[in-house]
């Protein structure tokens, strides 16, 4: 088992394999997700975010680690818990919050909602709300790359609960047999929704222990350490780009909030959340930056600029109009309309 | 002009499009080296090679999901689902993914793909390999749905489906595979959303689809020769887009409407056509519209039983004759 959990000491200096520039990007990305998700929760309490929303508070390192290892043109396929992955690819906080707040400035002008964030110009090829649906779809995008000789990698994020649905197994086998440039990323946050994943899964590592069935290496990593995630992502992308087929990576992490906004997460044993908060990915990474000699002022500046960005986005969304009713019937078909008859 | 089977027309239609456009690729179970379980895709693997014509595992979700991912990112996949009954195990893609991604993404996502499938009864395969499920797809906004009844239409509508920028579900009727028909030489390209009057007549309009078209035509011949009733037969061909103008125009001339469906009774496509005609041409009608369907039961396997439940030329002719009071 390749449990990559080594803690770099300060001695590696700023010129280790990740480097200061990338580390600051990893940190900033995580803070953007943290602040935007926290704001989404606050706006929900004010009844300004409607419908449902599934937050990634506590899971920021997975999204940041993978996105920062991606190149332009690489494709992200996300789940309904997809705000983090969308933000991590560079989509603006305003576009994401606007969609959650059902405004005309939202990423899809209110037509998709929280669970379907999509921004193809950023390589975010959709957020999929039917468990497992996007694993085969990511295979198809990877098949296109293989067929056309394109060098992009398709990266597919999903939760631990997905490992028990048929599409997961169909996609893993398909990708392995066709040797596709796709990377499957399981965010194991220990709960499928309200039920502990261990209660409903025949193996200990829901993704890792299934890898062997598809001839893949078992990879289980610390999903709360962005450096560890980044390194695992980089290795998997290299393998995919070299034509050596798919990877399945299980990231151990924990969500600080409930499954969705309707869930107070009372099923968690006492003390579990507090224990995981000691391993808060942002706290870990802030310490990491300090270890590598980044000045506290530089870190504070990132925090302040992100907060400003989220504040500005919130105000812009509050001012933004609701979507006009004439978009109701647009884009059902490729001609832009909805006509089903003459 | 040459005579060709409906089965061979499938391979010719796909080959025509693969020759034209290198982005057209084809995948499915047993479709490549074996040439398909119905032998409808024989020769494609040899002609276009293993990168473009690919055998898949028995993984219907992977087949349709992969087709979608490829379509979203620049290819024009044709995916085969061996029997349309198997749509039930991959319906997420048909119902939730293909047809909704463009709308949900506010027009960002494209999905130009074709799912072709063996549909319909008559092969004594029983309740899970014989259904006509085109109505399952007709009810979903965002899909297009076609079902050709002749070899020529197989080629023309396949070309139209592959060239269409939306997801198209292409229903081939299993019992039509051995049927022969005249097919012009050269490229054939049809348009989606056009019905065809395959027999003009003045006394009644009979709307039919796929296998029910030749049966409706046979019934029309009997009605004419034995009872002097002159029926117009409309091959609906495309359920979405639906060519209501051809149907409404026909009813305006004949003043009677019959639909012939293989679907079980409830929520078959004929109900939608009857509803449209009732809404928009009620005062053209000289009598109630009549739906001829299979009864609302699962399909039986034994030939003596299956033959009773499907609409036959005899049942169509008798129903029309009785309804017209002749």
C-alpha cells in the first residue's frame, strides 16, 4: 500500500519538488474553497441560498491538490459535492455563489443549481448528482483523448459511497481494459450520507481494496495534506499521459459539516469531529508554509485577499437580478430552443 | 438502385457516416469482431479498424457513459445497446444525463451521439427481449427519437441522426432485419422530424411506426380490395421531433384517425398523437380516434401467444372496418 504520508521537514527548503509558488497556489486554493463554502452556509442561514447544497468544508486539500497538479485542458468531472472542485479550477467565487443564490450572474444562470456546476472553459465538465454516473462519462472523455492523440487527462471525483454502485465497477473495468488516461479520485470522508461507509462495505478501504479487481495499484493517501494529494495527482497524471492507463486514488478525509444542508450530522460519535479538526487541511498547510519559511505576513495577505474576494462576490450576487423567465425554454436542444414538433 | 436487407442497411448507414467523418466512432457489445448479434454491423471492424469500431464489456452504463463523455469532448459516437429492453439498466444516461446536460449547463455542454438498439417483438424472446420502448424515450425532453421501417430509411435516418447535434435514440426493429427493400445508390441523408405518407388514401388515416408500417400497409390493401375503404398510411418515422403537420394534414383530408402501436396500451405514442389531433383538429374528425395496441400485459414467448397480442394486418383491417361502420 502506497500510503504517502511523509511529513516534510523544514530542511527540504523552498526548492523541494513542490516549491514556494505552487505551495502558495495550493494554500490560496484551499482558502478560497473554505471561505466560499463557509459563506454559502451563512447565506443559507439567511435564506439566500436555496435548494440543497453539499459543502466540502474539511475536504479542501483533495480539490486543491488535484486541481493544482492539472494542466490547462485537463478535465474535471465532479459530483453534487462539486463547489470545491469548480472553484479549484479557477471559476470565480461570484459565479459559484451566484448559481447557489439562483441569480442571473450564476455559472448557469440558475438553470443547474448547486449540484450541477459546470464551466467548460475551465475544464469543469459538469457536476453529476446521480451517484456514479460520471465515472463512465470521464472514461468517454479519456477515450476521445486516446483516439485523437490529445494529451489531456480526465479526472473524476466521487465519494466513498460511490464505490458500492454498479457504474463505479463498470467504469473501472472499462478504463483498465481500454487503458484510458483517466484518474479516479475517491474522497473517503467516512460517511456515505448518514451511514458510516464501513457499515455497508465489504472491505476496509472502499476504493483502495477494490483496485486489485481491476489490475490497479492500491493507493490510499492522506487527503487532508495538500502536498501528499498534489504528489499523488502528479504521479497519476504522468502515468495517464504516458499511455499507461488509469489510476484509482483513495483520499482519506472528513467533512466538517453534514451531508447536505438538511443534515446536522448528529450520527457522528462524540469527539470525532474535534479529532479531525486537529487535522484541518488549512491548519496543516498554514503550518507547512511556515515550516518552509513563508512569512506570516504573506499568509495573512492571502487570507485577507480571499476574504475580500468572497465579500465582493457576495455583494455582487445580492445585487444581481434573478434570471429572466425567457431562459426557461432555451438550450433544451442544440438549436437553442425546445421545439419537439412542427 | 439495389435491393438490400434492413440488416445490411444498418452497416451501410454507419459506414457511410464513418467514411465521411473520422470523428464518428462505434462501440457496443459484440459489435466489432463478431459483427453484432443480429449481424447488422458485419464488416465495419474490418473496414474501419479497432480504434473506431470497439467491442465493450457487458456494461451498458459504461457504454452509454463513455459515448456521452466522447460526445461532450468532440467525437460523434454511435453506441449499440443490444436489446432496447436493456435501456432499463442504463436509463440514467438516457433519462438524466444525455438530455439534461445542455439545459442544466445553460448551453455549455453538447451531446451529439446516437444510441442504436434492437427493438420490438416477433422473435419469441419473451418479455425482456421483445419490448417496444420508444415511448420510454419519447417522454424525455432533450432527446430525439426515430424508428425507421425500411432499409432506405435506416440509412437516411442514421445519417441524419449522426449529423444531428443532439442525442438521438435510434430504434431498429428486430423483426425487420431480414426485410428487403429498394435502396438508391450513393449517399442517402434524410431529415429528422419528417413523417412520410407511404400510401395515400381518402377514407381514414393510419399512423404507424417500424414493424407496424408494413402491417398497416397490408391492412390497407385488404381494406381497399375487399371493402372499398381507401386508407392513408403515415409512417411516423420520427417521434421527436414529431411531424404533426403531416399527421394533421392527413386527418384534415380523411377525417378519421387510427394509430397502430406495438407498445402496451398505457402511454404509448399513439396516445400523444390522438391527444394532439383531438386538441387541434377535433372538428375535422368524423368519428372517435382509435388506438390499436398490444394489450397492457408483458409480452409472452410462445409464438401462438405473441402472435395474438401484436397488432396484425387482420386486426388492423377489422378495427378500421368496424369503426367506419362498413
